[in-house]
C-alpha cells in the first residue's frame, strides 16, 4: 500500500479522479521515474494546489545534481578510474537492479550510475534513514538496519524492522534545513528521501527521492512491527492534515494575511 493511501485512510479523506467533482487539493500521481504533468493539472493549479506538480524527474542523476547543489558534494564515482567497490544503480527508481561491483570498469553501462559504497554502520549494522517530507516538514524518520552491501545484489540484504524516531534526534537543525531545501529543489511536496550518514566523516548522503512511497500494505514489505507502523502513520497523518489545511487556506487566499493559518516553520 502506498503511504498516501494509508494516510488518507487514517484521516478519513476521500479521493476522486474527476476534475468535475468538488475537491480541496489535487496531486500529480504516477509511479514512474520521469513523467510529464497532464495539461489538465496545470489548469487545476489555477484554482487549487496540486501537490508534486513540478516533481517530474526523480532519477538518480537528477537526485545527485540537486544534492550536490545543496550539500556541495555527491556520491558519484567515475567507474573507469575509481578503484575499489562501488554500487551500480539504474537511473530509474524501483528497478531493484542495484548491485555491488568492483572498479575500475573498462566499459561502464551508461544506463546506470555508480555510487560510492558508503559505510554507515553502527555496531556492525548498516543504518539507513527513510525521511518523509510533508509540505516543507519532516514529521518522522524511519531508522532501518541492514547488512552492509557486499558482493552481489542489494535486494538480497537482510532488513531489520524500521524504528520511527524524531527527526531532531538524528539530524541537527542545519541538516534538516538542507534536506528540506533538497526536497524543494526536487519540487517534492510529499514523498520520501533515502539518507545515509557516512561513518568516516559524518556526512549525509541523499541517495534516492520517491514521490510515491509505499511499504504500508498487508504483505508488509517494509517489515513493520505493528506499534511502530501505528506511530509512523500517526505522525504522517497529523503532519499531512495540518500542513495541507494551511496550504489550501493560503492558496485559496493568496492576497490575504495567512500567517495565522500557516504551519510553523522548522525549528
């Protein structure tokens, strides 16, 4: 189940695919890496907010470019000259083709990107952070433990149940601002970021952005424990409801003073 479906179910929201129906906000929704916004949604945006309307490319190449613009560094390597292990990833999301390869490579495949193999281990466990973004806010973070990537496909790694944690316990104020600045450059109003913190120097790396995050379905691919899933959904739903209401109110009255209804800035 997509996270948005779980959030809307939690809030009792209803949805429609018909622009003729009454609605408060819309969303560009397509589970693909590079998309085009339908002209219909551009016209809808003249009267109501359309979330993720300009988030059209979430490929690895775009993610790395925007990350570098905000953080001043990136995770890419030149596989022809780099020596050692790196991760080869498809530019497209959710292809599940990520694998560890040894460099240098004489003839790299230009449909893939090649990223540093980042050691983010704590007590022998590779720690990854799934970071939800909700209209300029990070309401919760999922701490996920995995095996450190070794030879072969990443999808074969063991994954521990995610732990919901407060954002300020893992990212300082400046780091949270930078993550949100990155999301803004991606035009990602609602979605998730995949983040690592390098063990060697403490630097953050955003490796993926996802405008249609999932993991809340009955098959439980994210391996949630029930109490952790409930806590994560509570945080997501509260943030989504509050931020969307403020966003709709401000959008409906662009010339009015919306300070009273706006969600508080990040602190």
